C-alpha cells in the first residue's frame, strides 16, 4: 500500500507540473500576442505621424495663386474690413494700377519696405487705386539668410493659409511674419511653432497642420524663384518692385506713388 500511495502521489505531482506548464505557456502566448499587438499599433501610429509630416516633393500650386503670385485687390480689402473699404474710392471706372512686389520673409530690407510702404500700399488697394501682387522670392536660404531654411518654410506657411482660407488669411500671415522676422543668418521658428503662430491668428482650417509640417508648397516656392530668375525680369534680390510692368530703381513710397500716378495718366 505504501508503494502504491507513493506512485499515485508522484503521478499527481507530475500531472500538476504538466498543468502548470500548460497554463504558463498559455499566459506566455497571451502576453506575446498583446505585446505584438501593441508594437503593431505603436508602429502604425509612428508611421502615420511620419507619413503625415514627410516632406513634400510634388509641385502643387496653392489655391488663389496665378503666375506664381498672390493678387490682393479691393475686393479682398473690403472682405477683410467687413465689407467696406478704407480711403476714397478710385475715380470712375478706372482700372487699378498693377503693383508687384518680389519679397522674401527673411529679408531685412523687405521688412523695412513693409514697415514704410506697406500701409500706403494697403490703403491704395482698399481705395481701388492699385491691385497689389505679392511675388514670393525665397532666395536667402541659399545665401546665408537662415540656418534652417526658414525663408522657404515661412513662405510655405503663408501659402498654407492662402490655400485653406484665401487671400485675407495670407495677408494676415504676411504681416505677422514681417512683424516677427528672425535675425538674418539665424535659425527661424520650426514648423511646429509656425503652426502655433497661424492658430494664434485664427487660421485653423482643415489640413493646416500637415500642410505646414510637410512643407507642402516648398517645391512651388522653389519653382517660383526659378521662374522669376529665368524670366525677362531676371529677378535676383528683394525687395523688387514693378509698377505697371516697369521696374522701380527706388521703392520709396513717394516713388511708388509717382509711378502709380504716371501709369494712370
């Protein structure tokens, strides 16, 4: 009897060990399955984020652009002002004089030009005297103007606003970027900060975040510079101002005003 009890006890011990082993195996398999699932979800999330922020290489034109320019006219000024323009309306049915400004958001002289001539130009747009075309010419990244391609990225952010919200939003960002221009030769705000800046201006349209972070319109910005350089105008720096198709050697407000008056005569 003693031997039988020992044998049964040994058999029961072995069976418990087998059961414990099976349970451990089941638990291990379950843990591995959960880990694999979590890794897969995490990997997908990382990939999705990476895909969302991957830098664009396709040449895509932003909405509200023509011939690599952004037209700002009286209708846009009235829209921004709630339906009424500032200043006296242009006489009769006179066609507004074309004023084109080639500019780079990292250019300190462009900032000075905007401070001195910007209010006058906007007033004349509002009155219908001129139609102002902003011509992005982001060239300073390749000439020591920025250590992190801020020139092109800032222009891209403005174009993202233009694409999503129209010319009014572009002008908001345009003015903000000049008012907050980083020192030439330094690193400008990164894309995440540019997104925050746009949101602070009330620009939160669909796709703004991914547009800025993927640098969606940078290929267009690069092409705009090449087109301007290779055109008959041979643009090589900023600011460069044309009134009624004629390049101004002096872009002071008085000279611009005189050129506008001559174009109207």
